[in-house]
C-alpha cells in the first residue's frame, strides 16, 4: 500500500463489511518477507450490500466487494447511487448491452470488458465527475486544461451586426423570422416569409453602415 495510513483505512472498511455480514473469500493483510511497509493481498468480499460503508466510501485498495443485483436496471441504479464517478467497467458478451449501460453510467470513463487501461493511453481523456476530481488530463481536453482560452472577433468597418441597436419591433420580427426559416418546416417557411420578410429586409439593410433605421 502507498502508506500505513491508507492500509489502515482499507482494513477498517473490510472489517466493517465483515462485521455487517459480508464474507471475505480471499485476501487481506499479509507480511512480505524482505519488503517493508504495509501489504494487502487482493481481497474479494461477497454478501455485500449497497448500504455498507465499503460501498459508500472510497477504498483506494485492492478490494472487490460483490453485490448481487436482480437485473441491468438495478445494477445501473446502484452504481450511479454514489457521490463518486471516476471510472466504471461493464463486463458482458453482449456488445449492445455493454454500450447501452456505458451511456447511462455516471462516470468520467467507462470501459467495456476492460478496466483502467486508458490511463496509459495518452490519447484518451482521464478524469471523473461528481466528487472524483476536477477537469481532465491526457488527450486534447487535458491540453486545454493547461491553456487560457480566449475568444477574439472582428467586425469589418463596412458593416454592422444585425442584432445591434436599435432593439425595436423590426428587429424582433426579423429574429423570429430567422428562427422560423432555419428550424421550421417547408409550409411554415411560406408563412414566415409572408409575415416577417419585410422585417428581414429592413434588418438586413441596417448591416450596411449608414443605412436608415
């Protein structure tokens, strides 16, 4: 373990789970001849319930608590019922099921039939959500964490943007007409042009500096 203090935290969580009814299948604290420090062998617990501390607190140790669920929906619900959200794994032979679950699991990274390998793949973003850290490392998103992003614009001297003052009924109708032309169907566009075509033309004329109001 990284420290004696962390080993104590892991041991306390495991002992608490066992006291609450879980069973240790394997693992636990071990002595390693010639190796100083605290060691915990990979530990598997069964009979764990979602209410136990070991399912609510960060372990940061080689412990696998096993919770039996009724179906996929319960698995996702319990997995998301956490204040943490770093990484999650889905293990299945059904790729569609794995991808379906990966979309709704609340974690910064979800691996299907693998775990945590992307920490060594610099092209993959690494980071969590909820209380599992801030921002991202690795990938282009990690590079952006180290940058100050600035937006700069330029307006040519011969024109002006149509949303500039005056804010009046002409501009309001022109904006509504623009939205209708962009996002309306074919039939509504005819009505849009009939009701707002004149306002569009007048607002367009304003973009030329010195144009009339």
